[in-house]
């Protein structure tokens, strides 16, 4: 009997051979800085332990109590740096197509907003032209959160080249085991962030070893024996970590001084970036095309893909009348590893951000109802570069089964 292969949500694309090769990569930090200098066109590049670290150091270097406008449609990793650096969150409106921050309703944006944090959700760039124009007029600093948009382009320019400060993650579609980047032309922000980082703790070696092993096992998860090992490893980790550690400690576990091995692995993985990106984006477009032909999922069909090149780090689909809290569980039970916003292992659904205690004082300046509607009808479909047409069809047919007669159309 043919063994059933798991439809993987994501593949870290790591194996022992690549790790071994990575150990011999020379000048990894310098090469990583050069890579991001080219990508962002920024003068100062600070290597960090994660994107959370890069964002946190950005805010620490800018001050306290700053009102920051940010999309509520995100995971807590993008909001915690604002919160734990003692700055103030204002939740923005969201656009129906890109699912990113929408600032068209300018009159509602308080005049005291000092920073806009732009998240390019799923690697689909936000409307940077409008945001830049508005920010220039109001003297607002743009922090670009490119954790999900590594190598995505907006009107021919890479995301990360628009912000006053741009922050990246070296995991996800950069295929690393951790690490981050802060890129800016503002020397003062760079200097303060670097100084602040020198006072942080170092990442423990056992964490690095754990991440390497986890990513190697996760890569092989399509085979049931590795899926079994991975599932048990994650359950064990959750027992000792996620379930019992408070959010503040969890956050600061990712805000440390970086270790060179993070950048050695990033450089090693960068050799296969082009082909992986090309295949992943193509698979994403294939899925979207099929969904459009079936009238399922509405958001991306209004996007002009001639103007933007997505990186599809995740494939977020908004489906009118879809109940994510039930539908994602159903898809999971059918072997489709769909998720919601938060990308933690085994967390198929994330509560609304405003319901989390630490963000309860954040104000909505856009329509809370719109956010709620999108949040509760969102699904992040599995997407990786290794899918064949059969796997694409299986995702589509199972999604269709779960969605049933939910009506197409926006809002
Ligand atoms: C939008 C966004 N910002 C920031 C982060 C944090 O990235 P890292 O895991 O490198 O800290 C993530 C990761 O989940 C993210 O999705």
C-alpha cells in the first residue's frame, strides 16, 4: 500500500548536510549584512537574534510612550515589541484585498501618531505609496515589519527599502533557524539599538542545537515516522515552554544577543533561495487561480500582480462566512495542515488580539467589525515549494468540502 504523505504547512528545508556545510561558511555576519544592504538599500545593518529583537531594539532606540499605528490582523510577535518597549498600540483599519494596514480613512488617524508599523502580511506588500505620502506629510516614522515579506517587491522595489527602519526575520522563507536584521539610514537609531543589544543575554547553545534538530525533523515530516517524532517533540516542548511560561518571558526568550551560527545557516540556505522562492510563489499563484475559478476566497483577486511581487511566506485567504475556529480544525482532521494567524505548533486558532490582556488598552481607529469579520473568516493554507499538482488539488478539494456553500463576495 502506498504510504500517505502529509501535506506540509511549511518546510524549513534543512538537513544535516546543509548544517555541516554551514559550519564552514566564512564571514557569515559580513555576508548577511551585505545581503541586506543590497536588499534594502540602507546604510546601517544590525544583525539581531530575531525579528522580534530587531523591532524591540528599534522601539527602545526611539523612546517610550510613542503612539504606534499597526494592523490588528497579525500574530503577537509583531505587537509584543511595541508593548514591551512601553509604547502605545493603535489598531488600524485593514484592506479587504491585501489584508494589510489601510490608512485611507485618514481623518480618523490621531494626530499624535508618531510611528506606523507596516506588516506585509503573508508576503503581500502593503500600499507603500499611500503610506509613504501620508507619513511624510505628518512627519511619521515608518517601521517596516518584513518578517513575512522577505524578497517581496512593491512596484519594483524590495519590501524593506521603504521604511525608516526595516526589520526582518531569518526564519520562514529565509529558511534559517532564527536571527533577524534591523536596517536603517538613521545612524542614531542604529547606534542606540546596537548599544542596547550589547546588554542583552546571549542565546544559550542548547537553544541553537534544539532549533537545528527541530528544523531537520520538521523538514522530513512528510514521512510518518518523522511526523511522529516531531509531534512528540513539540508536545514535550509545549509542556515545558509555551503552556507554562508567561508571555513576557516567552517574548524575551527571543530578544537576546545573536549567535554567528544563525548567519552561517542563513548564508548556506541563501544559495537555494531563488529556486525555492520561485516554486513557492508559483504554487501560491496556482492555488489562488484555482480558488478564483471556484469562487472561493476573495481577497487577492483584486490585487494587481503586475505591480507587486508577493513572496507568499504564508497564503492567507479570507473566505466570506467561513468560521475559522471550526473550519481550520476540520481541514486539520482531513490531513491539511491549515492554520490561523499565530504560527505556533498545534495552535489552530488565535483569539482576537484585543482580547489578550496586554493589548486590551489598544485603541481601534478603524472598523473593529471589519477586523473581526476578517479575523474570524481567515485561513492560512499550507504552502511550500515542494508541492506537486496533486497536492495543490487535494488542498483545493478539501477546502471546497469544508467551505461548502459559503457565499463568495467581499464583506
Ligand atoms: C509579522 C511578524 N512580525 C514579527 C515576527 C517575529 O519574527 P521572529 O520569529 O524572527 O522574531 C513574526 C513571526 O512570526 C511575524 O509574523
